[in-house]
C-alpha cells in the first residue's frame, strides 16, 4: 500500500509550462504543467522540486505551503497563508481511456488471429471476447481506482493540521 507524505515549507519558485506529450501513452488531462520548489522547514536543508500536471496553483512565491504526496506523486497542496487547499486528482482528473488501450486491444485480437491460424481455431473464441471487453474493463477499473483515491486524498487534505498558521501583516497608519 502506498503511503501519504506531507512536506511543509516556503514556496521559493513556481514555473508554468505547456505540456507536449512526447511518447505514445503520455496523455495529460491538463495542457499545463507546474514545477515548484519548496524550501523545507522541518530542519532538512535544501529545496525539493515538485511537478504537477494541472492548472490550479493556490499559492505564490513566498507563501508557506504543505504538499501532500502519495509516494512521489503530488496529490494535494495547502496554503498556510490563505487556507486554500487543492486536490489535484479532483481538479485535473487523469484520463480514463488512453491511446495504449486501443493498441492493447488490437494486439490481443491480432494475437488471437495468429494463434487461430497457426495452432488452434478455438483460440479466436477466447481472444475476441477478451479483446472486446478489455477497454470497458480497463476504463471501469481506472474509474473505480481514481474515485477511491480521490476520496482518500480529500480525507487526508482535511486531516493535515494547519501547523502554525502564518500571521498576516497588520496595516499601520503612516504619517
């Protein structure tokens, strides 16, 4: 089972990029990618880099944030200055149907046809239903998994304590 981790620190840099998929199976639901650097406040020296494929960024440079990680995947972010939180699985959900699934279906059907010609004609009786059911089963499995994970991240976002909220600067009258 994967574990959730929480990293707290000051946001030192935020950069926004446009996603350009390079490989066959890289498909992101958002056209934007954000890279940000957090200077940790838990006694560890150095900055940590996080990459999020999403449009939402509820913090700016200089804000104190906490980042919710599922192993190495950034799934949530909370801003201690404003109190805003974002579940990246809810705001920019991953795609359920991918181009690889179509390729896998064609591969299953082609393998069944090759086996039917070279070995046994009854292999088509197994390959056709498996090939036709592959995409619906894969999409349903992803939908159930991401729904469960999205609810779990929501619970984790609201269970992370607001450790030492930042005091807002007070306005003073200047003469």
